[in-house]
C-alpha cells in the first residue's frame, strides 16, 4: 500500500469556499487557467504552480495536501498442480480467497466424471491457511486420490495466484479501510500438455503452454478470467500444429526454438505420449513399413 499526497480536492474546496471560478483563481495566482484545472485534477504537482495557487488562496502548499492510500499489486504467479502436494505451495502463496473451474473443453461424457472429483478436492479448501501445517497435510492426504484420478485422465490444475492491496468497507458511510497483500488463488482444470491462444482459428495471437514461467501466458489466462475472450485450446501443441499448420504463431518463451528452429522436440513428444524416443522411432518405422515404398 503506497501513501501519496494530492492537492486537487483541497484546492477546489478552498476555491469554492471563496466563491471563485477557476478563471479568477488563475488570475490571482498569475497562472494559466489550464494550470488551475490540472492542479484540481491532480495532474500536476509542480512546485511553482502549487506555490502560486496556495499563495493566491492565502495558505501554504502543505494545507492543500490530502493523503491517499494507493493500492498496489504484485506480479501474478502461477503453478501447475500435478500432485496433491503441489496444492500446499499455492496455499502458502494465496489463501484469502479461492475460485476453481473447468477451463479446458472436456471430451464427451467426461464432465459427469470430473465434477464429483473437483467437488471432493475443493470442498474443504476454504478452511486451509498456510500457518496450520497439520490441517494442510491432512487435507492434502484426503485429496490425493481424486487428484491422481484426474491426472490419469490427462487433466491437471493450472493455478494463478494474485496478491494485491484492497480497500474494505468501514462502519461509517464512505469509509474505506486499506488491507495490504490480499490474495486469491485461481484453480483451472486444463489438459496436462495443453496449449492455447486467444481468438479463433484465424488468430494471429501466439500459442502458449499453461506455463508457470511465461508472464505473457499467465497474464493472458488471467485476462480471460475477467474479460470476454474467445480462446482456442488444444490437448497438446501437436494438435495445434495439425489444426493450424503454417499459420500458427508460437510464443518464444513457451516454445523456444532449438538451433534448427524446431519448437516441439523429443522431450515434448516423450512427455505427451508417455513413450521413449526409441519407442517412437520404432513406431515410425513400423508405420513406414506398413505404408510400403513411396
């Protein structure tokens, strides 16, 4: 929470108490009318202008000051949750408020299986606080099975953690109480190797992973949670390549090219398929043999 001083409100109040127009104050202060307007809109804190306006009103510059608390926000963070234990790290980062949703499109018939698992996972998360390690450990043990079941179906949680200052309503009308470092965790069910971009199949927006480290990816997902955007999602980046072809634009942070410009390497294919490079090469050879000579 940052404290700053502004001069516009007190300047306007003192001017109106005297029955002066902005033009009259400008004339008495020996400044342009636009200068007075900027002062009253808190668009300038130039010492010369403020001193001239204060002198015209018969006060000192400090008498024009009004203190304000200005809310600040820390950079968003993200974490991909593949195991129940990963929830503990998110709760240590954000624990005041939680939201969760199915973010990725599910295969037909899967939603009826997924929803009960999500309800089981999040039923008691509202009681979790980072200081109560015993309760947190007990809860993590209780959700291990549904988290594992979701992952067996190729689904994980992509969590974004938000930390910012907020103002709470006070008891008196118009009263606002500053609260520093309020937090919220978003839990989004996504494909484990999923990829996404803003827009439809003709979009020129870059393809992202649900990345923990790419700030553009984190910000993009966060924006879609608060604004209406069309989002193109794919089970894997390989599906994106097959769907979009050469029109696909890549995020260099999520998909850094190797020396030959390849974006999806063997490590990616092994993770996506669950097979080793040797197994994949063998499958390719078998496929080529079945096709016969070209």
